[in-house]
């Protein structure tokens, strides 16, 4: 039996989780939910001012994933001389990845779109 793949974007993890339960009931082969961010990883968030998005302190360069701190430090908004207008992903930053059997593909797409997902 052949497989089809779907990448769908949601505004909240709860939206994606609701659809994921329905897709599992539809016997999806694989369902994955991930959040993506401007620099990747999650440990960097402690080094960023949540209001402005600017780097709050340089010790963030020693984050669990060093490349995240390097990327953030190189960003124009980290200097304090920028208006900070280069915001990261907003809106649909939740990625639902689904693998379904070909005969379930259309139904899976309908479920995702009805739940507010963007394919």
C-alpha cells in the first residue's frame, strides 16, 4: 500500500493536537507536531527579551546549542541599534507532519483544513 505525506501549519499546538487525534483514529502511519522558531532549538529562549526579541544577555551564547546563540548575536536586532522589526515566525509556527495511506489522503486533508490548518 502506498503512502502520502502532508505538511500542515497551525496557529496553536492545541489545534494541531486535536487534528492529530482524529488522524490517528484514521490510522495515520505517522503523526508529528513540532514548533519552529527563527533560530531553531528551544534552550535559547531564556536569552531573549520576550517583548522586543532582542538578546537580553551575551551568556546566551553558551546555550545548549551554541549555534543558536551565535545566530542571535549576529542578528541586527541584537545590537540595540535596530528597531527590532525583523521578527521571527508569527502566526502559523506549529508544523503537523502526517504520513497516511493513499486511500485516506483526501479525508486527512479535509480534517486538517476543517481544523484551521494550512496545507
